[in-house]
C-alpha cells in the first residue's frame, strides 16, 4: 500500500471513530486508555469488515478530540505455520498463513520445580491462549508444556500446537506478567 493510501486509511479510521459514522469498528479486548498521557491504544481493529489495522494510537487533545499518532497495516509480531515463535504474557502474534491471532492470556498452573528448590519430580506448566479469527475471539486453548494439542478455526483448517519452553521457572518474586512461552503450530492434512 502506498504512503498516500496509508494516510487515507488512517484518516478514514480516525474519522470513523471520532465522527461515529455508520461504520462498524471491531477492536480486540486490549483497548487501553492511559489517563496520565491521554493516549488511547488499540492493538488491532477491523473497519467495516474490510480493512484491518494494528497498533493504533490516538492522543486526546485539549479540545476533547483525538488525534491519530500511529497506525500500522501489519502487526509487529508475525509468524507462519511451522515456524517456532515466542510470546510474552498479554502479547499476541499474527499467524499470517491463516490470518488468525494467538494471545497468551493466563498461567493456569505451574508445578515445575522452583528455581530455589530441590525437587524429586517436576510438574507441568499449563498456559491459557486465546485464539482470534481476525478480531473475533473464537476459543481458548489450555496448553501443557511438551504435549501436543489440537484446535481448529472455521474455514481455515485444523492445527497441531506444541507448547515448548516456558520461562521463567517458578520461585522468587515472579508474577504471571513475567511469563513467556515458545510454541510451534503445524497444519493438519485432512
């Protein structure tokens, strides 16, 4: 897309939000407004089921209107099927091959041996991931490290997903916000 059409898309997006036209704007569950810097952040949005934009930032001006400060046509994190990738907590990745998003949302269980302990056995770690078809939340996956899981996305197929390395190890002052996970997704031939 050319610079002019990017500018037009940004103007179109801004106008649709501020003027409340008859457009349908869908945004995911991570829309945030920070009062200290008067910044509205929208990680991804679909405009009229046509254009999808990412990492939209708008600042609230003194006149009460929002000014567009950033917009991207592609998300920062991207991967293809059969590529290994890493996600941090509350981070999502665009799976380009299937035009879907995967987001790490919670730690369900972490029974691994804490970093400051000596253990006879090591338990599992289970993480929750949200699957989005565009910006529509389709389902959640509860994944256990090292075990294959399966999921499907309507009109896109069936997939195998493996949760690999998860860090950090439990113990110390770590919180769920510190977690990151390495995964790989493979398509399944039907």
